[in-house]
C-alpha cells in the first residue's frame, strides 16, 4: 500500500491511497484543472481513480467533488449526514454510496474503516485504510482527541495527522475572535500539542511514516509541527514529514 497528498490546508485537500488494483481519492477540494495537474505530478490519471471518499462537507474538502466525479464517472462514498449537507445536486451528479460512520467496508483490495470525529460538520468522519498487512490512519479536521480516535489509530503503520495551528500564533493572528474560538474549540482543529498528545497514546512501534497535515498558513509553521510530533515520537524532527498546501507530499510506501 502507498499513499500521497495532492495538497493539504485551508485552500484545498486531497489524498490518494493505492493498493494492488485499487486506488481511492480522499476528498477533492480543488478545481478540475488543478486536480489533473496535481494527479499528473504523481504519475496518475483521473480515470484510474476507483472511488472518491469524502470526510465532510466543508468547501476545502468538497468544492471539486461533484464536478470531478461526474466528469470521470467516479463513485462518491460518504456518510448520510455529509450527503444531506451537500444540498441540491445538479442533474449530472455522480453515483453516491452512503456508508455507516462506524462500519468498515471493502473496496477492491482495500478495507476502509470510517470513524466519527468531533468537528463542526453534519456527520464528519476520517478513515483508516488496510490492505491486510499494513494500516494507514488519516486524521484531519478534528477538534479534540477522543478515546475512540485513540483506539482506532492505535495500531497504524502510518499516520497523516492534523497539526492545524500553534495556539500562540493563532491568538496573535489577524483572525476575528469568533473564528479563533471556533478553530481552537472542541469542534474545530487540532493544534500541534494535541496532535503530539495523540502520538503519546498510540503504539508507535509500527509507525513507518508520520505526516503533519492541514497546517494553517498563518497560524502555524512546519518546524513547530515537526518539533512537537518529534518530541512525542522521540525522534529527530526531520523524520516527520509535512503535507504542504501547494505540493502535498509524494508517494510513501508501506512495507
């Protein structure tokens, strides 16, 4: 199994997971042209995507979903609540598959486990992917770490983990007070220390990759996120990778 990011942040998100004959896209927060360019950087074509999984309905995750999936005939997998939150759909809408936010399902060579997270959306989920040998956990857009999140991510071989903000930078930023409270609240986004706190609670012995993701361009710095996660892992800061807004990150292989 391998995975890569097309871009991660408040201006758009998309992640690719690939195993055997199966390739899925998690979220599509970019325009069609941008998606094709970003997929091309990874050596991929849109027609090779077997399904598009949606975490929640916020625009940086779904702005391109309907048009992109419709254009290339890609089925869209999402929860009942997220589907309802999409609102009125065009006549040429893609095929939707609605899933339970607590139940694993098979998709080709992948087993996919959605799991609910505290975030200010209708029925938000994140995902764990398994090919039968390795497990990839994805956690972005989450306001706090719950026991269920720790349990689900406790035995992963790789983690893509939200490090949205540094509390001091957020407090001093130009954001309006209401937005600051939303971001830092229990249904907002994880800060660096919260993400590190999750790592301190999971079994780290299997981890081959840890990627800091969904960093705020104004309220965080890559070096701050890497240092926080590295301290929790007991490793050098340069072992932790970062998903950027423009480049995402390249292919990571799981042994």
